[in-house]
C-alpha cells in the first residue's frame, strides 16, 4: 500500500513540476549585482515557470511562486565550482542548497528583514541549514493533489487555507513555510496577526503580536510584510541615470503649419 502511494506521489510530483525552464544564458552583470546585494538572512523571491508555480500564483494572487533563503558561503560548491548559497525546498528533492545562477534568468526580488542583528541572522540561517535533506512525504497524496488544478471557484478567503490543505508536515510542502519557521525561531515577525489591547486608565492601545501558523505563509508574504524591505540590486550598486546609454532615434519631423487662408 505504502509503495503504491509513493509511486502515485512521484507521478503527481513529476507532472506538477513540469515546465521547469531549461538553463539559459542569464545577464552576467545583473547576476553579479544580485550576488553583491544579497546578505545572509535575505529572502529571494522567484517567478517560477513550473505547473505548480501557476497554481501558487493563482492561489496567492502574486507574481512570486517560490522563495529561497540566502545563507551565504557554506563551503559547498557545484561541480562547476560555483558556491551553493541558497537554501530552498523543492517538492521533488526536498530541502537543498543551490547556486545563485539557478535563478539568473528568472524574475527575482530581494526581501530583507530590517533591524535583524547578526545573532538573529545566525538563528535563521542555522535553522534552515539544520533541515537540509528533509524530504517531502510522497505518500501524502491529498497534499499533492491540491496543486493539480488551481480552482477558479475558490473564494479569496479560502485560498490561503488551500495552501495548507493536507499538510501533515507543512515544511515539506511549500518553500515559504520553512523560511517562516526559521524567522519564528528568531522571534522575528513576517505577517503576524495583531491584537489591540488597552490597559486600564490608558488612552493608547498596545499592539500584541500573535504568530501566524507557518503552514499559512506564502512567498508573497515576505514582499508585503512591513518588516521586510525590498532591495533593488541596481540601486544598491550605485545607480546614475546620467551614465545610461540611450539608443539614437530619428528626430521627429518638424510640424508644418497650414497656410493661412
């Protein structure tokens, strides 16, 4: 029975992970700027190209379908000698390290946790590194089937719940849940629920944060979180609009004034 479920699970994963873009030339200058801008603890959002990416984009109503954590130098390299600096969860292989060039040809966005000190960064990075090798349970068919067809009738209020549907171990289900757990370990907020309480004889309300369950997090939550800043590599590198080279275009023809009658 278990073997049959695992075989079926592998078949479903093979189908929903189709469409993975073939490696193609990326802008080396843009990749270098991205590499220079990243810091340990940064979340890299990716616009994916697999079938499951389309489902995630629909359910989350967002451009971003994948999230990876930049962990910095790990001492591990690809066969080509490129450092493995991203920690991510892939449905077909589990939690792994990847090179930055893997997403050099995709749309990306850097989300940086603000005011997170070195100790907090270490907690976040170590949490994710400690889960390398974690595999998704392929026998959890219910968890896998939700990605086959993004249901157009699903009410907006249900979509976040559908992300968590069937997740006995959510850290294995979607990339953002593992990263959310890592920030929880450092007591750093992503998108907590907020309760407003007023003390006796006090005019002001106090915000009390409650941790949202990690299975409900989506890649886009790091983008819209008020505690993460969007970092743009081009601006970080020292943008000077005066140094841009514009294509020469033909001058517009002069307007001819109609002769007065």
